[in-house]
C-alpha cells in the first residue's frame, strides 16, 4: 500500500489545485455585471436568436460521424508506415477494419443521416 501513497497525494493535490484555481476568479475578480456584458456576442453583430436555442439532432449526428470516420486515420497511418513489415496478415486485418467502416458508412447512408432537409 505504501507504493500508492504518492499517487493518492498527486491526485489530491491536483483536485485541490483545480478547485482553487477555478474558484480564484470568483473570489478576487470584479463583479460589475451590466446589460451589455450579459448580452450574447456574435462577432460584433446584434444577436438574431436566443443563445439557449437547441441544435438539430442532425448536427450532433454529423459531429459524431466526423469523429468516428476521422479516428480511422489514426489507425491507418501507422499501418501504412509498417505495411511491408506486417505482410499479408496486416493487410487482411486492415481490409476487415475498412470493411467494418464501410458497413457503418452504408448504414448511415441508408438511414439518411447525411441528408439535410
């Protein structure tokens, strides 16, 4: 158990520092709210809608799909670098991976998640 004491101390110190540093502006910062400071800022233009307006579910679906299909590059780049050393087994594994991604992409197309109506 003695080996875990430094880890617990670091976690406790990090938690305390996080709480103190995020609260310090509330403790010592100026508190002079005005109507202009509390208004929504949109690149120097007058806001057209409320800041509390909900986004369409399509926005989140596209964001998740971007992350999903963007992360595949993280796996493909090292594979491409080591392609010759991996041989046929590495090639087959990557084709299975790409096949799974292709099935997911076809499912997304079938469901119409990429259609903006």
